[in-house]
């Protein structure tokens, strides 16, 4: 970081800043120009509190040199992180398609979806047991019964399971059933929850908040990483804009941007990103072409009867044909599916 002193800063104020920065365990590099003094601060590995330094007397402003997310940053970890889940690699050459219903509704619904996902080449089963619904009157999920059904579907199909956890207190329970813990868009900045999954022994699928910037997503990932969990998968799922034809605006440029900024794997959720099943296939192709490491897709055996998100859910036959159509796109960008 660079500390820019005010034009009229006194020698005593400069000396005070130098001493206090050194007390924080940093080294300093003083540069006294004609107009003003600037102090280069060489950090001790921990991010500095810029706002605090800017309140010291004689300081005009600070200029960060490094990004505020250190553990998530590619600057400190140039090679791609590959998150392994039961022997499967997220972030490698193989694209990982996670698919299944929005909500777990029943044994038959889940198993029908799970087999369809598996037969079409999906490798992780998704399904919500605890649902973050915008209305308290909408279906809220089956809770632990939904988790039990997911575990049963895993036992029968061999597919690992990703499901959302909404509260810190539920992390131990969800961890006993799930292979990947999903943090939903509405909870991306729930710091108590990020702390709890940061301590959990499971990979985390972190979805971008509805109104969050790319940097805020990476700072949320930083929370999880800083609590000791290095298995974080980022997910672009669309952000809220003025556009009405789609449920959200899927930010395709977030994929290469996140890949440049971070070493973490990035997947795309075109189901929530668009809200329309007819858009899921074309947007999935775009995501793969843009460098996504995988997709999160809603599949329901009978979308017209779904208790949540039926309008964006693919029927099994449509999911199968989408997977077929994606293979040449994957190959064109050096990936396999
Ligand atoms: C989901 O994946 O079921 C979900 C609720 O997504 P989001 O948190 O992105 O809205
Ligand atoms: Mn959904």
C-alpha cells in the first residue's frame, strides 16, 4: 500500500506514520518529493486497515497495491485450484455438470431426476432441502427428510450431492448428508454462515449474491478460505438489473474475469441466471465457451408440477439433448464433458 501524505504534512506527522506502520510489523519506503511525501508500506502478510490509516494526522489517502482478497487471488496462487469431490475434479479438464430439481419434493421425483441426470452425463445431483424462498407462503423445502432422500439417491445412483445450507447451526446436519455445501445467493454475505462453512470438512459452492459485485463474491470466498476451508467453487447465477424478460441478468463476463482474478473453479447456473428453460441450453453453451468449469442446472421430471422454479427447469429429455449439444462446444475449448 502507498500512504500519500497531505501537502502541508509536518515532519512530525510523517515520523508518526512511519513509526505506527512499523509497529504494525510492516517495512516502509519513504519518498520525499517536491510537492509531498509518500510512504510505501511493505506488508507483513496481513491486509492493512486502510480506513484506520487514513484517519491518522497528516495522511491524505492510501492507495492499495494488492487486491483485498489475498487467499482467493491468483497473484499469490498462480495455478488453478482443482477441488476434488469423491475422486472427481472440479476445475480440471473435465466439465462438471451438477443437475437436479430446485427442491427435493418426493422420493420418486428425486430418483427420476437423479437417474436422468446420471444417464445424460451429469456428475453431481443437486436438490434443495432447505429453500430460501422470497415468499414465506411458498414451499419451504422438506428439511431433514429432503436430506435423507438426497442421501438415498446418492446411494442408488452413486452421484455425489450438493444442497443448500441456510443457517450456521444447520451446517453440522447438512454436512452429514451432503458432499458439497451450497451457499445461496441470498446468503453470500451472511458472515456467520461463511464462517461456519469455512470450518466444515466439505467443499463449498458459493453463489454470487443478487446485487453483488465480482469483488464482493471474492471477498465472501476469502471468508471461507480464511477459516481454513480451501475447497471453494464460485458460481455465477445472474444479478438483478433493469431487464425484465429474464429473471436475472447472467454476467457471462464474470467467468473470464473471475478466472483472471482468482485460482478458484467457476461454474455457471443458467437456470437461475435466466429463469426460462428455453434459455438454459444457449446460455450453457456460452458459459462453457467462456471458460466455465461446470454448470448447475435445474432438471425436473414434470416441470409443470414443480413446487419451485418449474419455469426454468428442464425436462429430462431436454437435459439429455442439451448435454449432447454441449459436447462439441466443450471440445472446441479443450474440455471434455
Ligand atoms: C438454488 O440453487 O436453488 C437457489 C435458490 O439459487 P440462488 O441462491 O442462486 O437463488
Ligand atoms: Mn431454484
